[in-house]
């Protein structure tokens, strides 16, 4: 019997998980104590950005799939919800996972085309794919992407406004917490181990029997599903949508990339940090859209060179803390902590 | 006849696209560098042309003598002091740096020049044309652009094949470490590559500004067109880039004609579809090397 064992948890990760669990619980109860919704309203968008950031991080930080086409899945989610709830009369909240499913289905042929492209060209390839879907939605007679569309009261199922706002908020919370949980669980699984072996040495990983393309495709489809769900909830939260707003590369991909890069790409905590930085900047720069983009874009570009692991990476250099139990460590006599 | 005309105009437009895509093709060929700000740099060049020709009161074509060298210098400096630190086995830093730069350029232009579209006025050359038949006329200026594109691509090909520096480009592209051992300063080579890329994209940007109106957020659409031209032609092949540019040019004009005649498809969409089909049947492009 060996006295060595493998452990993933650390004292601070136990604390980290407890903290995030408590935070989730507090956020869950928010509708009961935030009477006027002054905290709820901005939090919906913040939570949805956490979900988008975690998914982009899963793709780029762990699977090496640098996508500039995430707006495609957001847009599909938005127009999916318009179709399911508005045209077909399905309950809007039950439609949300259906929208994710459509996004996941579309992501398969998209992967089929773009997985042929290497690195930077994959990034632009996903962008082209998103443009194709946007143009198709824009020209489609039934989806009417060129017009301003919104969910009418009937298709919202006759729920009271207060109930609707709360359910939308809870969905956003579930998507944010769920996205973080997906990243943690994927990383703890065999797939996560395969992903990191591919990231560190693709040839070596192949030699050890990792099916690289299948592993990447699995992550791609998961991220598409979740991003599609986010797109649907974005419409529940917004009064209306056009194909330009629903498929916006700036709102749903560029900003998300900047958040992840500033917070820390390839970690679980980093994207959350990035969204908080964004939220803070956003409060300071209200109504100055161009300056917001100049500052965030410039900051991300500079950080990519001087601190590729973002704020979380800088924190790690100072004190290596692991808030989520995802890394395997050997514990036993003679092994340094 | 309208279809023949659409194809002729498409070939001419393709010259502009090819000229625009040259820098993208070269940077990828020599240093596997994908510049996501390439479209925004063309627009920056066009605005630079506006400011220069306004300030000096000269024809925008003359402003090229200032815009092109200035952009080349900017390219060299950016590569030496920023992009070089992002180059490596991991493609993420270079993508982030150029994507961030592109967004900064778009919004800085928006802040400085507003969202209104602008145009460059080059005088009578813009309207003069050669009539082939009653229905088909070739614009003098688009023809000049196509000629310049062929000259630039051909000249670059000769430069790569015949000169000492061109040989250093190719050596660095094949194996940067060995090239360094042979006394080649690869950091400098990369700087020169980016200077050439910025010079050609500025040229394309000013030409574009004379041909049509433009706005601060037109860069990404251009980037996608250039990228499609490079991939259709084949990565690393300069003549392939010309062919790819012409194919995308024809797709734009024919697609727009289809939209006008039958209300179905449009230029950008047809371009994207042709790109996807080529990607499916010939992943290495029409003139690309077979192996990767």
C-alpha cells in the first residue's frame, strides 16, 4: 500500500468552493431582499457575461480553439427563442435549452469546416461562419432579421412582470454558475486531462492515444450549447433584437475576449475577475462607448504581451492560490507542498 | 450582357482585394502571423489619406508619397517593439494583440472622424473609362489598381526569389532557428515583412477610399474578404492571393447582381459560400502547397 496519493483539493480551494457556494446562495435569494431590483438589473448582464467568458475561456484557454465567432451562437439563441416562443407558442423558459440545442446542432457543421484551418485562420474562419449565419438570418423571410423584433406579451406566457424579471435573473445566475461548474468538471474529468495534454504537447498526446479532434469537437459543441442558452436569456432580458445586435461581434465576442484576457485566460477564476474589472470600468465610462472599447482593447493587447495569464496570473506569481480544485497534486512523504 | 459586365467589374474589384490581401499573405507566409487588424489598417490608411490631402491641399494620389512610407515605418516599429513579443508556438498572443489593436483603431477613428462615411476625391481619373462595347466599360482607375496589384505581387515575388533579403525571408520562413545561426536577424526580417505589409495595405486603403466611400467600422468586413482571398488562393502563394482576390471580387459583383435581378444571395454571402466550398474541396487552396 503506497503512502502517496493524488489530491485535487487544497485548503484555499476548500475555502474557495465554500465561498462561491455561499455567494451563489446569497445571489439566489437576491429577489427577496433587493426590493426595487436596483441590483438585479445590472447583475443579469454581468452574470450572462460570466457565462460567455467561461465558455470562451474553455475553448481558447483549454481546448486551443480561439473563436471569434461566438456571436453566431448568441444570435442563434436569440432567433431560436423568437421562433420557439413567438412563432410556435412554446413556453419561453422551456425554450431556452431548446435554443442551446439548436446552437449545438449548428456548431457541428461549423466545426467540420473550420477545424481544417490552423490557429489564427481558425479564428477568422469562425468569424466568417458567424457572418454567413447572420446574413442568412438577415435575409430570411421567416426570421425577419432585418427588422426590430421582440417577444410579445402572449408569447411570454402571461407571467407577471415581477415573476418574469426574477426568472430571467435566476436563469442568468444558473448559466453563470453552470458555466463555471462545467469548466471545473470538464477539467477534473478524463477529457480535461486529455485537453491539457494536447495543450502542452499535441504530438505526445496523440501518441498516448488521445483523439485530439474528437476531444476538441466535444468542447466546441458544449460551448455552443451554453452560449446559445445565453443568447436566449439575453433576449428575455432585452426589449428587442435585430440581426445586427444579436450577431454583434463586438458585444458578444470582442468584449468577452477582453474580459477573459484581462482576468486570466486558462484559469477558472480569471474570467470572473475579468468580468468584474469590466463591470467596474463600465460604471466609470457610462455612455462613452468608444472610450470603453479603446481602453479594454488596448489593455487586452498590452496584457497579452506583458502578462499573458492576466490578473489571475499576476496573483499566482505573488501567491499561488487555487480557488477551484482542478489541479492534481501528489501528496506523500518527501513531496514539497 | 449584364453578367459579362458583372464578371469584368469583379475582376477589376479583385485587383483591389488582392492588393489589400498581399500583406496578410506575406505575413502568414514568412512568420505564420495572422494580423486581425489588417482591415482596420486599410481604413486607417484611407483616413490618413484624407487628412494628408486636406492638410496639403493635394490630390489623394499624391498623398500616397507620405501615407505609404509613414505606414511602413509604423509597421516596422509595431512589429519590432510589440508583435515580435507575441510571436511563438502559441497563436493566442498574436491574435489578441492584433484583435485588440483593430478595435482600438476602429474606435479611435470613430472618436476622431465620427461615424459618417467619407470619400477621397482624386479628380477626373475617377470617372474616366474605356468603352469596350455599348454595355461594358472599364474604369480607368480600377484598371490602374489591378495593374498596381499585379506589379506589387510580381515585384514581391521577384524580391523573394532573386534578392539576398528575399532569400533571408524564405530561410526564416522555413526554419527561423537555423536562419538565425546563419547570421540572419529574424527580428529585423519580421519588422521588414510588416513594413511591406503596412505599405501595401495603406496603398490598398487609399485606392479603396478613392473608389468608394468608407467608414471607421468597415475594417472587419475587409479583413474577412482578404482572409478569404488568401485561403482560396492557397496559404503562402502570392499568385494564389491574386487569383483568390479576383474570385472574391467576381463573387461580390455577381452576388450583388443576383440580388438585384432575383432578390436572392448578395455579394458578401456569395463570397463566403465560395470560400466554404473551396475549403471543403481543396483545404490547401487552389495554388497552395499540398502538404502542411
